[in-house]
């Protein structure tokens, strides 16, 4: 079976939850004998013809905040139809605006959409972009042959907002089995177990500004407790250079705040593995891979209390009130004061994600879902049936 993955920026993933999702899922599906085509944007990096059994194809896009994703989706769908794929698997509600197009280009193929997040809530979008993303949600729920949601919260959202029954297949992670190279921390002047860490793209809804403000408050109120401790923020711009500059301005003059920029591979592994704890202050999510990764390293995670985060941290983590700088500062104080409990929570988290969110199991569920989808009646047959 030939599968086209469309909507992501590309692989290997440099940043972004969707990119990591597509990469890990595709690698596992390729091991199971599926022919996987991942469509990449030319600016994201040179695509490898064969990446761990995956064929990476580059198609053009208009590189701007509002046009990059939709133009790349369009060119990728055209190319995928020439490849005679069995399934168009579209990732994200923005690219889902074109979920109807494969039905004209290649009616025999199935269209599956993975609903990753309610993107229209993100502050970086203007009113028109939010309208289009809202429309993309409707298309994802009504024009695809099947719709996947990555969290139970999103599954409930689709059912209540669009009266659509989706299939829940979550994001995943892998438990690291090898040691990290501690020397990779040296360029950032970080020492093992002495820093709190946030890992995310620097976009406003991820709320790095809230974390920095809370860290500064913590330093003021608990100077002895924070002595020798640092805050590492790992991530870079996503067409959000103005916000990145805002974060740099907030951190300026404070040597305890370390902005590492985007990191991948062994360096990212070392940053996760040697952190004291992870803070995830986001205001909007799907099912955050950053939290899953942190837990896979056995780290205690302190997250904002939005439902999508609590789906993970209610089980084995800690939460604070979203956007509340004082509450976040108080919860970070508690974390620094209770190292034994931080270790215990992290160990419990590691066991939980190993059992519930392993990429091998998720790929198995997805493979079964592909087989199921191909046995279903054509989309237009289902649409026209009530009219008979």
C-alpha cells in the first residue's frame, strides 16, 4: 500500500510536533512494508531520496506565514496523484482545506486527515486566517473519508462542534535507551540537573514570555533557592521573528536565562536528558509531543492546565493555572524544593508513556486504520446514499 504524507514541512524533523509525528509514524510504517512518500518543503532542508525506508519528495511552496502550508499542500497533492497512491494522509486543519482535491484527482484513493490541533486559537493568525482554519476544521471532519484525532479532547471537540465521530490515535514517543553526551551542554553553559527547560517553537501561544516572567519573579522571591539554577528555552522562530525578539528582550541581561535556538538530534537529547524538570506553559495544544518526549526521559513535567496538557500531566505530572505568572512561579518553587518527588514523578511518567504512547503501537493502530479505510465505500457513495 502506498501512502502520501502531506501537510508537514518535511523530515528529518528539525522542529514542530507535526513534523516529529510524521517522521516517527512513517519510519514505523515503512518497517511494516508500507511504501511511504513524505512531501517536503524546499526551504526546510534538502530531502533525502531514501530516509530510513521513506521516500522524501520536494514540492514547491510560497514561503510566507499565510501561504506556505496551503501552496505546498496543493503542489504535493498534484504530485501524489501522479504517484498513484492508495491513501492521501493529510496532517493539520490548514492543509485539510484541500482535502476535497484528491477526490477529483484520484477518486479511487482514500483521504485521511489527522486533526492535530485547533490552530485558529493561535495568536499569530489574523481574522481571515482564523476563518480559513475554522473552515479547514469543517472540511477535515466532513470531506475526508476518515478523520483521526490525536487526543481525546480533540475527539470530543469534533463530536460536539461538527457532529463527526473521529478515531483517536494519539501522538507517541520512544523511550531513550542510550546515554546522552553531557559535553553537548557546554556551548550553552549548562550543567546537568541544574536547569529547568522548555522545548517549543517560539510562537506566542506557547507562552515562553509567561515562563520568563515567572522565572524572574521566582528569582526575586527565592534568591537562595535559584542560586546556581538556570532556565533553558529550546526552540526557534516559526514565521514569528517579532515574538522571538520579544523573548530575547525579556531575557536580555539575565545570564540565568539561556536561549538555545532550535536544537535536534544528540544535542536535543542531551538537553532533555540532563534537565532537572520540564515546564510547558502553552495556551493551546493538540497532544504535545514535547511533554511526551520529556516524560520518556523520566522528567517531571509542569504544564499549564489546558485540557490537552492535562490529558498527560493529570496522570503523572504537575499543572499550574494557564497564563498565571504567580502560580507558575509558586509551582516552580515547589519543584525546586522537592527533588525526591520530582524524581519519583518523572519515573512514573516514563513508565506511563512507555505503556500508552509507544510509536510502535501507534503505527500498528494506524496501519490497521489504513486497511479498514480502504474497505469502506467511496466517499461520494456515502454522501449520496441518504438522498436515495
